[in-house]
C-alpha cells in the first residue's frame, strides 16, 4: 500500500529486486485499504505486494526471492545491537573517568593530608 503516511517496505524491496534483475516494472500502487482488500479478494491472497511475471503470480517478497533462488532475506526488522554497543561504550568510558578521577583525588588528598586514610584502603584505586 502506498499512501502519504505509509509506503510498503516489502513493495519497495520487491521493486528494487526486480529492477536489479533487469525487469521492467509496471507498478500498480494500492492507495487505500479498500483497494488493498479488493486486490486481495480478486487474487485470493492474504498479503501485498504480489509480483506477477508474464501474467503468472509469483507471490510476495519472500516468494520473489525464492523465484530468483536467493534464499531467505537477511535482517528485516529492527535491531538494537548498535544501540547496545553505543551505551556499553559510553558506560565503560564513564567508568574509566570515574576511576581515573578517584585515583587523582586520593593521590591529592594523601599528599595534602586532607584525609587520614591510607590510599591502599580505597576500593576504587
């Protein structure tokens, strides 16, 4: 379905795949839920997009990949791996700063006799 608010990602993928394989595309954009439901009923399918080559229905994006002997598509959903990596890196950097500053504070404190504890008793240093 193709509206102002939504463009079907599988439709874009199917179109891109067909273009990369050298096919000329005759794209019939379904612009409302009613058009989509009518199309599904007419062709007896549950999903869109549907690809037709020489008037033969191939199917959706997965079936199109199968048609071209391409196997399953890679990651298609949201992944949080980069976000986790960024937060882990930021955490480790902050931890390094805290421990580095603690050591500097303990050294300064022991030099100036600001505290009456031995630096070796500090759990962070």
